[in-house]
C-alpha cells in the first residue's frame, strides 16, 4: 500500500486541500469525550487526535434520523430530489469503517434494498481513517476478527500518528486522486515499523481484555441453535427497552415509514430511525405482536446481528465497537451474554 509522511506542520494545508472535496468533519478529542465535529477552516491545522472511536457512531453523517422521502401532490406520489452535500470525514477508526461496509452490503449493494438516499450520501463522502492509539474497556473488535486500525479496502485515505506528524496510507483510487496536487515524501521505514509495533501491542491488549469472552462455538451457531437458552432471560432481565444500544450502534438500521397529511390536504411520506427494542416495533395490523415480550426483543437484536445478517451476507452486523455496552442503562454486556449462551449450553449437556 502506498504510504507517505505528512509532517505535523503541514496538517492544516493537507486538510485545506481535502476541503476541495467537501465539508470537513473530523473525529476529535473534546472535553466531553471523543466526538465528530464539523471543522472550520481556522481549525484545520489543530487536531486533538482521539485515541479511540467517538461516542457517537458515524452513521448519522450518512442518514438523517427523520427525512421526507416522497410527497403526494396532484393525485400522484412525487419523489424527493436527492441533494447530498459532499463530505470529507477524517479520523474514522477501524470499527466505524467496518460499520460502513456493513451498511453498504444492504443499502448500496443488495438489489432488493438499495437506498438512493444512503447511496448519495455514501458516494459523496471521502473516508479518511485513523489508527486507534488506545482501547476502551468496552472494545472487542478483535473477537470479530478486526483490528484497532483501518482495514484495507475500507478507507480512501488513512492517517496514523507518528513522531513529528502522520503516516498517510492510500487505500483506494479515489484516495489517490484526492491526493493529486499535494506532494509528500514516502513514509520512512522506521515510522512504518513503529506503527506495526503499536498495532501489535494494541491487538495484544484487546486479546488480553477479551480472553474471557472467547467462545469455542461461533456466535452464529450459538445464537441460531439456542433460541431457548436461559441466558436470554438472565441477561435481558435488566433491559429497560430504552433503545440506547440501537441508537449508538454504528450498524443498527431499523426504521419505520409513515405518511402524514398536511393542513392543505397534501400528503408527505417520511422515513425515521426506529428501534427493535421498542414494544410496538413489530406490531402488526390485526393486533399481532410477535415480539411483544421484552426478552424476545432482547434476543432479536442478537438474532439480527449474528444469525440473520450472517446468513444473508456472511459477515456479522457488529464491529465490536462496544458502544452498546458503554451506554446500556441495564449494564448489559453483549460479550457476557454470548459467552453465557455457550456456558449454559455446556452446563445443560453435563446435567442431562
Ligand atoms: S441500552 Fe440496554 S437497557 Fe437500553 S434497550 Fe439496549 S439492552 Fe436494553
Ligand atoms: S452491537 Fe454494540 S458492539 Fe456491535 S457494532 Fe453495535 S454498538 Fe458496536
């Protein structure tokens, strides 16, 4: 992979160069934690580099929590014109880039579910990744086969901090084109070695942190084959259906579509983010609700991420970012739930 050295004093110039391709959004360490910020020109050269992924997922740069998708005027439905402002998103960690790939599988690549709004936002965004330089107690990307750095094929450009600046990796043709007209020297071998050893050290820390959650059986098999495990009720017992886990999740995409009538008699159709944790999410005409019980909704989220999504796209719909653990009102840890399904399965075998 092509790599260059970007001296710290040229950061502002570099970001200014990228600003030709869209508004600059950047993951920044702020007083309230790592956050995604819209960056003003005067701040291009000042980057408080965050060690870990931001509190909020990047999905809100690609979708709106609520958006009008059609209007019913003059006795016919009229599509909305799609206008997406170009964006450059700098500093996305490996788990958030992996989440974009997960969304792409559904809303960009699957003929059945292609979403023109998502595609427009996605294709108007230049993705600039960044290495993690630390981990949180909630991170478990390693259990999903990911690492604490942007994976090849998931970023256009990527930055890894080193002494005196950054190593800039070029991931796609688009990234290469974006660099045209901005000359840099190749990255020194010593800087690349240091990045490698930092990546190895962080991967070792993640392995150590998550060793106790490793399972012998794949998560797909655990979820698919154990729908009646007592682990679901045990771990779901403290869930209060607040839906925080789904709103902070970079891969959750449950939505609803509804129509409203305006005072002038015209109709409008909206799409809005929803959550499978809400009691009425699966409510059907006729009054049937297959997931009326909280435990069923709790289990459904695991089913979606580790069984159904894997069955259809052969990857898990989870990146191990740990936001759902960090923000859960019920102190529920997805890693513990999955481990428990395995442990309880083994206990039941021994008792039989
Ligand atoms: S964040 Fe926790 S308590 Fe809230 S819905 Fe999700 S699992 Fe339940
Ligand atoms: S399920 Fe939890 S750990 Fe997995 S991607 Fe969503 S928020 Fe992150």
